[in-house]
C-alpha cells in the first residue's frame, strides 16, 4: 500500500509542476553541486534527510536523489561491487534495492540473510563505493517476482487474503519483520522514506515479442525532471537475471510468464555490460552534477567454451522410484498444500500426478490446472493442458493405464487481485468423461539443490536418437584456472531448466523471445563443471556457448 500511495503522490507532484516547467528554458538545467554529500564525508550526521519546500535536504544542503535500482538477489554476489561502481560512474548517487520475503524465508520460520541474500553486505558495499541506499523492505515488493515476493506457503491457508489486515497474513509478516527490521534499523537514522519508480521498459514474457524502449523518450523525461529538480529512481539501472524459479508472471488478456533474463532494457545489460543508453545518461548526469568523469571499469570478459556433444541421460520415469516417498490422496492436491518442506509446501518447479484409468475419453481440467501440464498415458506423450487448452482427447481401448500429468509452475502473478488464488499444480478436480478422477499418487519435483545432489551414477547412459523427455541430460564442461562469463545457447532443445554445479540457472523455451541464458563466471569452477538439463520434450544435439546474448532482437 505504501508503494501505491507514493506512486500516486509522484504523479500528483508531476502534474502540479507542469506550469512551472513551461516557464523555464527548454535547454537549461540547474547545475547541482553535491560532491560534499557522500557517505564517506557524512559519516556523522545530525540532521539527516529532510524535506524543505519542494526539495530534499541532506545535513542542511539541498540534495537531489539520483537513484538506480539493482536487486542484489538477481546479481551474483561476486559482481555486486562491479555493478555498483558502474552505477556511480554513470552519475547516480543512490542505489535502490528491494528485499524479497519469499527468498529470505522459503520455509516457514527458516530465515536466511547469507550468501547472495546478505543484503547488509550489499548495502555496506554500496556505502564503500560512495552511494546512498534506498531500501524497500516489503513485505510485498512486486518486482515481477513470483507472487510479488510473498512466500507461496502463505497460500496454504485456504482463507488467506494477501496484502490485507487478515490475521494470518499479519502474523506471518510480523514474525518475518521481527528478524528483518532490527537489521535495517541499524542503517541511515530518522528521516523521510522515498520510493520512486521511473521505469525504463518492462520484463519480457515467453512467447511474446521483446519489449523495447526509446532512448530519446527516456532522456526527454529525465531532462524535464531535472528542470523541476525532481529526485528519481531509475528502475532498472541493472536488471540482472531471474535465476532459478524466481520469475513471476503478469496477466493482461492472458497469463504471461516471465523469461529468465531480467535485462529489462536497463542501462547495464543483464551481464553487466555498458549499453549505448548508459553513455547517454552518463554524459548528461555528469554535465549537471559536476561530478568528474572517471575512467570506465573494464568490461567483464566473456568467453566461448567448446560445445558439449557427449551427453548422458536418464528419464524422469527412471528416477521416480529413488525419490522421497510420494504422497497419496483421494483428490488432487496443489503444490502449496503438499506436506513437504517441514510443512511449508512446495513453492516452485514441477509436480507429477499419477492415477489409474481403464478407458479413454475426454480429459478436461475446467480451469483447475496451473500452469502447464504435459499428459502421458503410461510413458507415451498425449498432449498439453494449460491456460489456453482445458480439454484433451485420450485415445485408449479398454484396459489398465497409468495417466500421468506433469505440471509446471511457470510463475505466480506479481500483482492484482488474483494473487490470492495463485496456487499451482492441480487446484481442483480433473475429469475424464465428466467424472472426477480419484486416487492420486503425487510426486514433488521442486528440483532444488538437494534434489540434484542424489547419487545416481548407475542410471546415466549415453544419449541415443531415441532419447526423449521428460528426462535429465548430463554433460561436463572443463574450464581453465580463471572461469569467465559466457552465454548458453540451446539450439534444437525445446523446453526445460538448466542446472550448473547444482545451482538452478533458469528456464529455456524455444518459443522465445530469449534464446540464450547468462552463465556467470563465478558460478563455474576450475576443472570439471556439471551441467544438467531437464528437458521436457526433445533434446538437441549439443550445448553451445556464445559471447553475446540473444534476447529477442
């Protein structure tokens, strides 16, 4: 609610200032001397950030906030300093970041603030390089994340009302904030809170044309803001990557899941490289702030590793007997209501439903399948049920068959009233010839680290032309003493997920627009690196590596 109100206030301020803008010259911008207003020079603060008239002041001096958003959780920790230095070098004085509840508390009561989730270290690094920090703690943050950054286990409560005063929601927020807020209280002192979003573009979704931006329109807007001495936050300065399954979805006329890249048309590309727009903004910001231009940081080097052609595989059906004992239920159970993860349910990945049928007919989901389900008769692929297709003809003579439905959670909506119903898997009955199917065996296929760490050497076998999905495909990438960034290109592969040394890199899908996956060098190790692909349909011939991304244009 706070973010919503602040955005409205921003629109109102912009509207009320338009007459003033018309009176000013079209090509003159007030110069700003803020070189003395840096974290290192203001270690001891008595006044802090204040509002005076239509301006901010910091320690009594007029201060214009020039912020850009970087999400620490979308950027490898090893590259935090690099991205922050590039933000500062562009002319910004502040970094904005959001704190995703669902990543910090994936299991009820288990809260993590370490590794890539150590936001305090991110803030400390920002201060060290001379940047102020705007922290948006949530609990809801949007940011195109799964469920807007709220943990999916909240939906285990059938009466849950997210982002309201509902007691179950408030209780969970208070417990989480009891751990989070004391850490934040240690930082900037008393003062006004600013959350401002100047959006460069938008996130891309699978199967749609990539969203583009007009740099001239962006700069025109920014010049007008400077004439009015508006402080601003550029969303995103550096977008990063929807690693793992963190990406959410949006619903316009249809459900649209986010792609793995969160490049977002930002000033720094997904892999931290400079864009032409970066230099345009850098030139302008330095011209009005008086901050001396520094030598640009070196670009993070990229490398083309040798393509991998020697692949091994094992089918999903072969691995099922080695998984944790499945759940049996008279009726379908959604991901969130499974008795896994110490009572927190399943958040992401896939879920497999099995039941016995004795004849064919018309299979209908009646809107109870979220989001994409592959249907199999024994191990034979039959077809797809999803947001577009809710019926499928099952051709089978009388007999005993195992009907299998492999459902993928493609990402929960990040906003809107429907987030209260964003449970995944089979969320209600599914029907064969208008009769609800019963007696299900349910496998949780969350595919987190522990799932991949199982020792299964005896199941891997060389890939043959007959190899089909759903299956896991294994290859090993040999890297020298200094691993470097690269991009994975999966030409010929259909749809699935890539894992690097046990980490979930992200999804791929041949419907585009994204055709490459960013692989950070710090996620590789000298020597042998394990690459596993979970391919849902049909594998390609090789795993390729390229120096440059292809995101849709």
